[in-house]
C-alpha cells in the first residue's frame, strides 16, 4: 500500500498523459490512410482527382486485374514469397544455435563476437552497397565460368541472409539469456548432450522469440527494395517492390491511378494479414522474460 501513490503518479504522469493521445492520433491517421488507399483502389483516375474522399461507386476489381497483369505483379509476388521465405528460414536456422552458444558461453571471446554482431547492426546497407555489388558480380562471373549458370535471385538471397544475421542473433541471444539455466543442468544430469539439450529442451522454450524474429524478418525483407534494384536486372526475376515500381511507370503513362493504388494494396495486404494473425506473438516474444 505504500507504493500505490508512486505507481499512480507514474501511470498518470505528464509523459503518459501526452503520449497516449499522440499514439491514438497517429494510429488513427495510419488506419485512415490505409482505408483511403483501399477505397481508392476501386475508383478511376478522374474520380480520384475530382473528389478524392468519396466512397467508390462499386467494388469492381478491374483495377486489381489491370495492376496484376500490367507489370507482372504475379511473377513478382511469387519471387518475393520464395526469396523472403527461404531467407527468413535460413537466417533463423543459423541464428538460433549461434545465439544459444553466445548466451551460454562463459568465454571472453563470446562477448567480442556478440559485440561484432551489434556493430554489424549499425552499418547501413547504403554504405556498403558498392562492395556488395562488386562481390556478387564476382560470384556470378565465377559461377557462369565454372558451371555456365547463375540466378540473380540467389545473389539476393545470400545478401538477405548475411545482412539479417546480426539483428537476429542479437535478438535471440538476449532471449536465450532470459531462459533458466536450471533446465539445462537437469538435462545434463539425465545424460543429454549439449546438442540434444538445445534441440529438445531450449529450442521449444525459445519458440516465442524465434517466431518474433521470423515475423520481423518477413516484414523487413518483404518491403526491401534497394538491394533488389541493385542485384536483379531481369524483369522475370523482379521482386514485388520492383514490380510495383514498374507498375508506377506504366500507370503514370496510362493515367490509371486506381490501378496504381490497387498495386499498393496487393503489396501491403499480405504484411497486414500476417501482422493481424501473428502480431501478438511479436509483443509476447519481445517482452517475455523482462522481469527475470
């Protein structure tokens, strides 16, 4: 009962009184913007400019059909699904054991390795885009000279994995450190090896953190555009953001702005669906173990 007034003052402090309305206003603005884009996707160009906030007269999906066929959004969608899914799963598969070793190691070198991953998070991709491009060109030339074949989507996959490892390892390392060590000691007494302990005991306990890392990876890689523009030149290998840029040029030339908004909805809708389905897992994974 003694601490109740202090908790009350913190819960009704000036930052909370100011922050809560700001968050609600910002959230409402984003929801309104999303609904406006969705409604505009069912309208034609003339209606968009004459009365931009008017409800569509019908829900004719013609704009979505035009957007899907105009700039190969279907091909870009499939390419993005394959690249993002394989990259995200590979990153999690590599990061989970690495993070577990770093979290449980008592060696001084483990702290240095962890700091190296943290430093990797601070390097912007724009600063190393030229070396990355040269590196992937050398790999492509070598593969063509040796095997006579290479796919630019493999280059994008490799860079996605390499650039996503620092954040994922850092996130999962903090999560593994929050798990109790007593379970590992009990497993060791039962004769489990370190690998079996990780696979049977710790990996299921780390599922919330792994799911959180996977969702964050999918969201970030799905919207990535810079690396795709630099590394992929064949239109049949375009990712969905690249296809959307091509759609922008096509719809700007034909003045089909409704089709452009339909393309935006096609790009954004899968991420919104994933967040609505698994959004609570992100919060659970990031907050689990905070009080330990």
